[in-house]
C-alpha cells in the first residue's frame, strides 16, 4: 500500500539545485509528488511504496547537491491521493523566513568545458553558470531564492535558456541566474568602444595598464604582477607596502610561485576560492613589490568565467577602492572613485546587490585559519545557542556585524575599518539587508564598550536594550563559539588595543572566561603609549616607552628625547598592556620597521625576519597574585642585550617569538595550578602570526593543555561580532 509523506528540508537548499535533485531522486525511485521553495527552505510531498519513500529520505540526507548543506529533515504523514507524476511547483514567499542563502560559488568544470568549446552556444561567454556554480549571495535581493528576487530579474530568458531551465534532465534545471549571450549580461570596456572588450583588456594588462574589473562582489583593480605595473598601482591607490593578492590562471601557475600543502591546494581549487596565504618559492618569478618584506604571497585562482577568460598570467587583484574606503560595487560609484587609478573599466550590466570582498585564509595544521571571512563564506551561519535575536555591532577595525536567530549566527561579509562615513553607510546597508533577508528583528544589541567606536555609537542610537561586551572577552567568546564550546577556558587574547574595564587600553590578556563572563587573571605590565594613536603609526615611540637605551640606533630619531620624556611623565601617554605594541617596540629596536603604513606592519615584518630554525627563548618574569603581570620589559632587555652582542637580527626575532610563546605556556600553567582548567583558547590579531601560533600551540600541547584556535571566523577583530553575540545570548539565559 502506497504512503504519502510531507517533508521539510532546512539549511542551504535554495539556489544550489536542490529542487532538481529532489525531482531526479523521486522520479528515479518511481515516486510521485511535488517539491517547491518557500520562506523556510524546501517543502516536498512524496508518494509511493514505503521502502522507496525510505530510500528517498535517506538520499536527501546522504547525497545532496555539492553546494547544499542539509541541516534538518522533518516529515509528517499525509493521505495518499494516487496522482501520478512529480512536479516542481511555484514558490511560496509567505510564512516565517528560515531559508538560508547560498554563498557565491566558483565556476564548475562543466561550465568551463562549455565555455572553452567553440561548438557550444556559450563559447567564450563570461557569465556562464548552472545550478552547481555562479553568483548567489551577491545577487540575491530577497527570499525565496527565485530569479525575480535576484539582480537577474531584468534579464528575460531566451527560448533556449528557458528550455534548459524547464528540463528536469538539464544541468540548468531551475538555475536562477541561467543566461547566454543572447539574453544575459554583456561585457563592455570603458572608455574604449571595443568590439572585443576581453581581447583589448588582456592586451592592456600585458602592456602594464591598471584595469578596474567588475567581479562577483565588487570591483578589483588589476595589474600585471611585474615591477612597473605594481609600482603604478601602488602609487595611484596610495598603498605603499601592504601586500597585494595575485590571481594565477591555474594550479600549476600557483605551484610555480608558492610551496603548497595539500590543504592549501584544496582551498585554492575548491568552490569557495579564497585568497590563500602561502609560502613563496625563493625562485618565484614575481615582483618583490607585490608583497614587500613578506615570505608569503596571497594567491587565488579564477572564480568567475570572466576571470578565466581574462587571466592568462599572474595578475595582481586587489580591492577596487582607495585605501580605507569600502570596495566599489556600483558602476557609477566605481567610475567616480576609481577613475584616477584605473586606465580602463571592464564592466558588465548585471548589478551587484551586496558588496563582498575576497576572503583571505591561511592553513594552520591542516585546517583553515580565516584572516578575512567574506566572499564564498558569507552568509553561511555559525551555530550558537538558542536565545533572543541579537544584533552584534562588532569592532572598529576589520568590522563585521552579526545577527542571530534560532541558534544561527549570521556573520556579515567584511565591512572594513569603521573610521569614515562611507564605511558606516556600508555597515548600515548591510545590517538592513541581512535583517530583511533572514527576517530577523533584533531584540537585543551587543557592542564594544569603547565610547568612540562608530559601531558603539550606532548601537546606542537604536531603541533597543544594549549589552557592552569587553573587547577581549569577545575575542575569547568568538573562539569558543567557533569551536562549539561554552567554557570555562583559559583565554589568551593578544592584539593591538581594546578598551579595558579599568579605562586603560588592554591587549596582552590572560583571562578565565566562559560565554557569560570573565576574570582578568593576568596581563602584560602596562606601559605608556606616548602620543596615543601616534604610537601605533610610529613603533619607535613604543621602544622609547619601554625605556630602550639612548645609545641604540632607534634612539637617533628626531624627537626621541621628547617622546621618551612624554612616556616617563605620562603626558598624552595612555597606559596599555598591548602585546601588539610590544611587537612594535621590538621591530623598532631591531631596525625592522619604525613607521608603518598599514595596520600591524611592524609585527608582520618582524615575523618575516625571524629564523624558524632558532628555538631558544627569552624569559619573562611573572609577578603578583590575584592578577599577575608579565614583564614585557624583560623581553626588551634581552633583545637589547643580544643586539649589543651582535647576534643576528633573525635569531633575535625568533628568540623573541619563542619567548612570547613560553610566556603563554607559563601563564596558562600558573592559572591551571590555581583552578584546574586545562583548556586554552587563543584569539586576537596577534595569533595571525603563524610562527607564534605554532610555537604556542606546541608548547601548550606539550604541557598537557587542550588548545582551541579559530577555523571558521578570524582571530582578529573580524570575529569580534560573533563573540559579542554569543556573550549576549549566554547572559540572557537563566
């Protein structure tokens, strides 16, 4: 006797070919029924023999499409009606919105084969896509995910495309962005009226021009990865030293530039296609100006058909903006803001609804370590505890926001540094889009306590209850949420600066923390920051604050005695316990970097100088009982002593890194002796330093600790909003 079952599937099941998959699965098992999208996900009714229905349900869970993520399958019994056939029915946009939106996906192999086949009607077409690839999050305007709710709404399908769209046996069956040269977006090259814009653009790149290229989530600035072209791009973009990413045509070209692990290759070639920071080969044919002072190169492979057609050699691909501005994603805005940088614009007429920068990842011990989580990952949710819907507003630098609902945390794409009106507008637009897309009405706000952060001011301007979450507690909470644990743990939060509960600037923190709260178990001994923010831009000031002797080369700078006196007298010199500022001081003492032009530059270059074969370490004394202090001055003294003894700078830099790692182990062991905690969570921007992270994890593991690191969200301030949200939810629980 036949049975009929109603099925609901939740997760990432719209825009990933799930309805065609269900159609094929059901018809292959001889079942009748229907499938459709609604605001909650996918609804199904299936009728047939009980064993066939059972195999159908098993198949839903075990063999979904490659881009789908099935979170939950629920069923209910229905009355059999005996009708034949299986249909894809119209979408229902009513009801509670729980449907998840897929992230953008790199062009699949099937589409690439068609694009390269002269006999195919999409030969050379830069917007080819199917149910297995193409734009998703960046073009969606609303749910359910259907063509009218995307920026493809203005492109009416031609008859051949419509036939593919309606054919259950076709790879483009219900592929919402489906198009072809006859009915889809088209490419132009401005200001040139080129009949073949791609060929002209390739020639311009080969000749050293800088092009603005419209991609999935915004405009890139592209230039050949040689010295002259990169120098021109740096000059026009006002980006002196910060490394550029390089797009290469294929994996073989990537291997020619970098030594790649299996995990790094998997990230490079996967459907998400982030920028992967990998170790540069000594013999790599690549201009030093691409990543000056850095042993790593940010590599990415083409992820749109346009990239595959345009990139035939290593090409710098950097965000289409002037330094400190949001990436340009609207055509008129790009033409206005980038006209002084780009020689020409490779444009198309498919609108981008949500600006989304490239994601940036490292690999640590075989697992991803995000540096920037954006395209290809957003808006995939991170699981959190059930609780009130929260809007967490994030930090000031590397801002993201986070909205929660029903046990899901939707971490936003990378917004940028909230230091100007343009970025604040991008933040506000993003919040409104996420609220609408996921039907979230926040009941509670979470924010950083720093009174001058624009994210804090935004939160306090809203007519909702607000929770201030201390910056470093948010870092540790982010690591806990990233790993799906509540704590308590020993939390080590090392970064540049964060507003402390005592009104000073923290950043070298040892906490005992869970999601609900924290205690400050220890910290770096505070030192003055002479000139305040000026000490961040000019690391030599931190060397003066640490009392470096006046006869060292770093002390020969004009203004040294004045700054040293400011530090001694505490005039315009707020106290900080920042580990980031200690790295700055050491970089300045060693002559690595005494003035920066991008965040963290001194610490980045100090890491690059360190000799990884050196394992001896400087020691740091711990003093105090209730909240111990670690004497950063001990490390400075050891650095100075070795410098006077003519020890090579790479050895000194390595010993300093090893000393910080040893400090982490000693401090954690001291805390464990008092409370028995055996789990350590490492978070904060300093833990993007791979040498320090490796030495710290090795030392902690050898000392018997379980160590939690990040793998879903960044350890830097890009992950703070997730931590804020997790804390706010936990504090609301009974």
